[in-house]
């Protein structure tokens, strides 16, 4: 599984390099690697197709970031709900707060 990810990253890097070096031309040759690790040239890609490929990769990265943000928000909500439930059933949260206020010399 790691090898596939490495190859995908390598292909993306090679595409970006090919796009950067041939931005002025009408068509771009995209480099790719085969299973043996040898670099081979694929058919030429037009500038529009290269931009579409880049946009689709950007969308994947954005979706990944959005998923991470949603997971973080869900975890924080669960923590808040758990603290609220513990606080409603016991007074341990109040005691912990008072302990920190005493140790840090906070005037509440």
C-alpha cells in the first residue's frame, strides 16, 4: 500500500514539474513511472487537461483537509458533552477548577 502512495506522489510531483517547465507550450508531456521504477513518457496532455488534473488533485487535498477538520470538531463536541455529563452527575470538575485556581493563585 505504501508503494502505491509513493508512486502517486511521484507522479504528481513529476506532473507539476512538467507543467512548470512547459507552461508556455500548447501541450505538455507527462512523465510517469512503471512498476519497475523506470521513468517513461506518456502521451502529451494539453494545457487545459493539465489544469483539470491539477484542480482535481487540489479538490482531493481540500476534501482530505475538510474531513480532518470535521473529525476534530466531532471529537471536541464529544469531549464537551462528556465533561458536561460528568459535571452534572458529580462535582469533580468544580473541584479540579478550584484546585488549579488555588495552585495558580487566581482570584475568581
